[in-house]
C-alpha cells in the first residue's frame, strides 16, 4: 500500500507544480485563446492544464517503474508502454486543438488510433460475464468493441467538461471508487497483473486531478482543455476495460447471481453522469440535423445554470450524483445484498432531486430580507440605498467541445 501512496503523492505534487508553471507560461506568451461565440466565460483563459496533467502522469508512472510492486508491468508486456504512447498521442492532438481548434474529424481519428494502439497491445475486453460463465468473442469483435468503448468514454468525459472543476472532481470520485474496487478484487483473487495495472492507472488519475483541481476550481485560473479531458477519459476507460473484460465472476466470493454483473455495471455507474450527458447531446444534435460533435449550450450542467444554480452548486450536484452511483455499485459488490445499496441510491436521488428543484439562489431570494437602516442628520431612521451589485462578469465557464 505504501507504493500506491508514493505514486499518488508524486502525481499530486508534480501536477500542481507543473500547473503553476504552465499557467505562468500561458500568461507570459499569451497562449489563452480568444473567447469564442459559443463560450460563456468573458475573459481569455488558458486551456493548457492538460499538459501539466500529462507531465504529472508521466512522473507517477516513472515513480511506479522504480518500485518492485509495479516493475513487472513495465517488463512483462507492452500494455503500459502502449498506454503511455496513447496518452502522448492524445496530449499532442489535444494541445493542437486547444491552440488551433481542430476539426472534430481529426480529433476523432486520433482517438480511434489511440484506442487501437491499446487494444492491439492487449488492453481488450476478451470476455463478458453472464451468470457464472464467460462469453468469449472473436479477436476481431473484441478489438472493435474495445476501441468503441474507449473512444466512447473519452468523448463522454470531454462532452461533460463545461464547468470549473467538474471533470477533475468527477474523475477523483469515480476513479477513487474504482481503486477501492480493484483492491477488493486483489484480496479475493490474489495478485493479478490486470488488476494491478488498473489500480495504478486509477490512482495516478486521482493524483493528477487532485493536483490540478486548485487551478481549475471556480473561478478557474486555467482549463484542462481537450488535452486534459480526453486524457482523463482515456485513463478511466483503460482502467475499467483492463479489469472488466478479463474477470471471471465464478472466481469471486459472491452469493448473488446479479452481483456477477458488477464488473460490468460498476464502470458504467462511475461514468453514468458523463455517459448520460453524451447520449443526450448526440441524440439532440442528430435530431436537429447537426454533427454529433458540434458544440452547443444545452448540456446538463448548462441547464442547471439556467435553472438558477450557481456554478459551484451545479458542480456539487454532479459530484453528488457520481458519488451516489459509485457508492451504490460498490456496495452491491461488497455487501452481497441489495438492501443497503438501494437505500443509498434512493436517499441520494431524493437529495439530488431536491437540490436540483430548489436552487440555493432561489431560496435566498424568496427569504425575507431586512433592508439596512441609516440615520439622517436629525436621527430619523430611513432606508439606506442598496449597495451596488458586485462587479464582475459571467462565471468563468465554457461550452465543452
């Protein structure tokens, strides 16, 4: 466990230091792109935070390579090196897009290549658990399915990247939950290269997001851009696929038949919010006769803002939803009962619905307020003029790609 703590610490510290450096360079050389018509923020803001996250990831992997517990991952096969190569490709194409605003077809092509590199080198869904059996497809089917799922998750995460701290916080909650899940698997199945691979990725992802979040919290000094969002999606997909597609449910100590589906359900639970937003966005744009990758301002987080929620409140609702779904999925696996997970899920849904229905700003506006009183020269009380509203522009948010 000490090895994991060291990797986490390296990821956090290096990402934070590099974020400061990237922010300074972006301001020094005026690398913040002009505000586009579809953007919500008013001032040019650097979108190169993903560069710092990528450097932090490389540092975390470098630290892991020097630790005996993880050295086998860098020597046994090419999965780790394929992941590093895929992340490098995504980082390069992401930086170019953040600076030049590339066509969506170029970005999609790069995502497919990155996913293909991983699938070609062994990061594949090779089986699907059904009850206590495994359905094994052909190599071609497994390859295509893996590439599709990795690309889907990358775009889902990128689509939801529209509020300060949203993607980083959701990734911390989801990947933290998945890391706990992999530790439980290790205790039941013993040492497994695939599970250790997934654990390392999940924890490194948590680290780089923790290191970057202070620079991205409202109001953001810097955005992670496509570089960071696609990188987060790639890492989340890789960690889940490396476990989900290779796990035999019959090897798990579970009494419930449906619990054998948790290896499939848990990854979708932790990715439920971005996947739902992605699906709604694609359907919305196709029905309007537009490209599914054409940006708009109708994402779930934008609708929360339009309902009267502040940016921090909207992000908190997403955090709550991710935490509830992740916790419920994990509890099904650990408690061997559906009672506690259902209670958690229902309670979370009720609280979330109340928070969505009644924005805090609306509650404050409805509450009776006492106007300040000032004294005239003769001592008679009169109502003082209201103080001018706080100066400042729109919240520093933006429409995702």
